[in-house]
C-alpha cells in the first residue's frame, strides 16, 4: 500500500519505519527538516513541508494514497487543520491522532472514525491494523488472531447463516453483525445509526451493506478480504 504519514515525531517516525519494513510504500511528511533527514534513508520518501498550508499538498500524491495517518503530536491545531485539508482534498481513509478529549470530539464531528491515542497504541500494533487492507476496523488479540469488521460479500445477501454454514469457504467465526438503522431525534430529524444485532442465530438473514464482525487467524481474514474462496464462516 501507499501510505502517507504526517508528523515524524517519536510515534510517527516509528510507525513510518514499521510500515516500510512490512512492505508498504511510505511517504513521511514533517515541516522540520531535521526530522525528515533522520528518516529519509529508512522509508520510501521523506518530504519537508508545512501540512497546514493547503498549497503545499501539490507536492504529495494524496489522491494515489491508500491511507493517510495524521501522527502530529506537538501541535493540536496543526493536527486538526492537516486533517481538515486532507478530508477536503481527498476521499482517502484517514487515521488521525488525538491529543485530548476535545480533539477526539472535533475529529468525530469531522467524520473521522479511525482515531488513535499513541499513549495507548504501539506503532507495531497500529502497523498490523493498517496492513489489513480491506477490513474496516480491527482489534488485534495477539500476533496471530484478530477480531475484524468486514463487509458482507454479495454472495451472502438474502441468505441465512444456516445456508452460509454449508458453504465451505472461510475459517472465520461470526461474532455479530453491524447493521444500519434509521432513527429520529427529538425534533423528528432522520439519522442513520449503526447498531449490532446481538448474537446471530442460524435463521439470521445477511442483508446488503451488513458489516460482519469476525474472529479468526490473520491469514484467514486476509484471504476473505482478497476474495479467495478457500474457507468457511461458522456462526
């Protein structure tokens, strides 16, 4: 994957190097030329620019990136502005670092759902999460097993879990299903919320746009996401 990391402090630099070592093309960005020089020989590309200046993005292949990580940790304002500019210029998936509860709230209001807290997340763990290309969210249990949110495949639509259980394809355990539901607030305005259906049973029918929460070996999850038909979902 092509990943751009904004902010080459301790966390951002560790993440950029770790992502590079796991086979990704990483572009590191920081306005401090000294930090850029420290990492330039350890990742694919390192660029010195001010990410709060929208014009400077002409030097970045933002639209070609698979994911962007805003890892800026010294300036909350710069981190928020950087995230806002990226969201304006591209539809790329953004993973943004939050420096405070208020920062969390601002990012959520901007529609950023992948929010990280480096004090709690190691660069190595986040690397493993990012490397799952097609999953939506992940909870890494250990080096081999993960709970992941994945999109239901079109071949599942309209079928019960009992019917799917007979298709010998995926060695994954279905934990629950996340489904969109229309909800009205106190003034009657319609909003779409995502809710889990609880514990699924054999008669549960998979619907279009369902998100499956699955548990399994990392390789089996990758296989599911790549569309290889080798394993089985067991409810």
